C-alpha cells in the first residue's frame, strides 16, 4: 500500500474506532486497534486504546501481555520509556492479585506522575490488599485533603482504619464529617 492509501485507511479505521468507543463496544475497538497496528505498527494511540479496551473487558492477562509485548518489540521505546502504560500495567497486576509487582510498577512511575491521584489511589488499594493498612490510611488522608468531596475515598479511609484495628483513628475532619 502507498503512503496515501495507508493514510486514508488509518483515517477510516480511527473514525470507526471512535464510533466503537462511543458505543462502548470494546471488543470491536480491540479489533480495530489491531487493524490500525497492522497498517502502522508503531501507533502508540492504537496500542494505548487496545490496552484500555482490554482492561474495560476485564482481560487483565491479555492487557499485560500486550504491554509486555510492546516493551519487547522496542517499537514503542520512546513512549514507554516516558512512562506510558505504567498505570495500566500496575492496574492489571493489581486485578490479578499480583500486589508486589503492581506496587513495584507504581514505584517505577516516580516523580509527578507517581504522585497523581490515580496512581496514589491505586497504590492505596494495593497497600490495603497487602495488609499495609497504616500506609493505605495515610495515602487516603492525603487524597481526601485534596478531594474533600470524594465519598469513595472516605469509605476507603474508614475501611483502612477499621481493618488496621484503628477505627478510633478515623480523622473526622479529614473526611469532612463533624
């Protein structure tokens, strides 16, 4: 195929992909991502979308395989070295109950990325599932200070305190209750 034909085909595939995502047809979206990657093997957007769709379908192992395959292929080095897909990898590992690996992946993120709300929320969940209730509690308290209206954070904070045998340590001011 010529470059112009590839460009036209990619445009059509991405339009179909957008429709599949709007309809939450994640299986179709994965198929379209595969077709995009056949035309342009190093398309990071198609790769990220494929992983996202696999996670939406609870295909944790397959998502992990796709991420690991991308790392091994080296086609995406410039993106993956910047931290792309670290969260998705950590999340898939978490859902597979591979908590130490998930935590290690979260730590790989480091810096500002590793301190973002989504990374911290996942770290708190991993710590909780590993029985590290004190650390989970500390992370939830920090997140609640930044997001005082988030009820799920408050519930998770209370669960971490109760599970850690410290129900009396729930900081009612931090949770916004009085």
